[in-house]
C-alpha cells in the first residue's frame, strides 16, 4: 500500500514560466460554483498542470497499478469492493481531494479530482466511480451548500474514513429526477423530519456510512419542495436489494428504503425547498467526473490491447504492424484524445467559475461513446484473447455501457446541448 498521502504534499511553487496563471480581466459568471483555480491571461494548452496535479497523477497511477490491478478480477467476480482498496483511497488522500486542509482534505483543484478518476478508471472503472461519486457529488454538496456546522461535522470523516452516497434517483424518477416521491414531513415539535420512501440505483450505498438524501418536504409545491438532507447509515438506512449488474460489478448499486426515519432539522443541507437547485448544479459537475471515468476506461482498454497487438505475431510480423490495424489504432487514439480534451476543458471552465453546463454534457456524451468504441475494438484487436475473461478486456467493454446511462443518459446530454444551441441560434 502506498504510504504517500496527498494531504501531506507541499504547496510547491512552479518555476515562473510555468507558474499558476494570473487572474484575467475577462468577466466570469459567478454563482454557487466556487473558483478553485485562477482564470488565465495567456491561453495555454489543456496539457498544462500544476506541480501538485502532476504529483497526483503519478501517485494515483502507481496506486492503481500496484494495489488495485491485482484485485480487479476477483472484485469483479465477487461483485464486491475490497475494503483494503477503499482504505487505500483514504490513506492516499483521494477521498477529500477538494476538501480544505482544515477539514482533513487534500485541498486540491477540481481538475485534480478528474485526474484521479481518470487514472483509477484506466485500471478499474468500479473503483473510479466510487471515488468520483464520493468527491464530485457528496463532498461538493456539503462544501458548497452545507452550513459551517454541517461541514465541521461531516467533511472530516468523509475525507478520512467514511464513504459517501448520493441518493436522488427513485423507481419512478430516473431522468425525471424531480418527480421523486420520497417525503420528509416536519414533526409537530418542529425538531425533526420523518423520512419515508425509496431510492433506486444508488452508487456506493453498500459501503457508505454517510448519505445525502433528497426528499420533498411539501409535495403541494412540486419540485420546489425538494430538500437535501445529510444522514448516517445508523439513522435508519435500509438496503433492500443489491443490484446484479452487467458491468462495474465491484461498485455497489442498491435499492434503499426509508421507513419513518427521523432526521434532525439541523441536517438540512442548504435551504428548505432548494434541493432541486443543488441537484442540478451538482449533476452538471458530476458529469465531468463520469466523462473522466470513461476516458480512463477507454485508455486502459486501448493500452492493454495494443500491448498485445504488438507482441502477437501472425504471417511473420506483429499484427499491430498491419496497415489495417494501424489505421484503426489511429482512429481510436484520436477520439480518446478528443474526449479527454473536452473533459479537461469542462473541468477548467468549472474551476474558473465560467459557464460549463454545455461543455460538461458534451464531454460526458462523447466520452461515453468513445469508451464503448474503444473497448469494443480492443476486444477485436486481441482476437480470442480479448474475448476471454482472464485478460480483462471484456470487462472494460461491460463497464463502458454504464457511461451512457448514469448521471444523465446520452439522450439527456444531447437534449441539454440542443437547448443551448436553440438559445444561441433562434431569433
């Protein structure tokens, strides 16, 4: 297990020619999104990183290759995350990447979280999504919307020892998330709410000890009654069923029940009735995380298959040297790079406090398409070896299918992009 913890990384200063970019005079739209990286004066490529981001990539890649890789097959077969992997994520500071140091976090950039998810997904997308949901959804909701008291109570544990879960989707509200039916009724005493309902397709729920739950405190107001609550598992979270899935099997996805669960009013995150705004903002950010998962997955499948293709010989030479193969490699490599740049761009826009909703949708949509193409082709490039489970290429393809489904289906992403286009071109 790696001993390096990102929480102990020095706040190093880069040489002047590669220093962090200064604030620009360009106006930015500031809302709930915080600025975690200064805007730029002089345009630079999307391959410019801070020293901390480079160290993070190196740390995560080593952890993924040395610690996670030997356990991927077993975790997939058993459909269970190894507790040592989760502990390793905490030990290496990967469960509080953006959380401030005074809350026991690593206090890094949003792009740092994206880099971590990408590198984890190159080895196991299941581990990547656990880290992604925990960071970009759970931690971020509490950092941006939680009161000081909530942050002090919940964020340190989320950064050091407790997995978080984001509970929005329900049996009758998937893409139409605001049709949720879970209710939270205020007790006559005014001291607590009574939560009743079910949540479905909830990631991290089997391992989580901290849950963010969206419920309607006043159904007569429709979606404007939706409110976000934070709660611990021992307050009454019931795991009714763990789903058996096509891919990302080691990542738990469960049906949760809440039966007369009492939640103190102090556990409301943000304002009463503003849960729908929290969900919208956070899912926009979370989609960049899923895009990162998909590009990491695509790169992992690509790397594994090409390594084999240049070793396997047929007709007297490596199969990768045939022109027909080379053209396919080049095509997929180009699309992976395009998806990666879309993702990095969306991440930097978010950090700079600029509008990024359209760019996040583009990144998630395209990255999920590329992941399916890259992993599918990777199987074919390896021939029979790609088709057997022992090699692990078929797992990348199985895992890739979820990219077009969770945190907003591909059709939802296309509709989001189309809305921006209509606004831009309609007169």
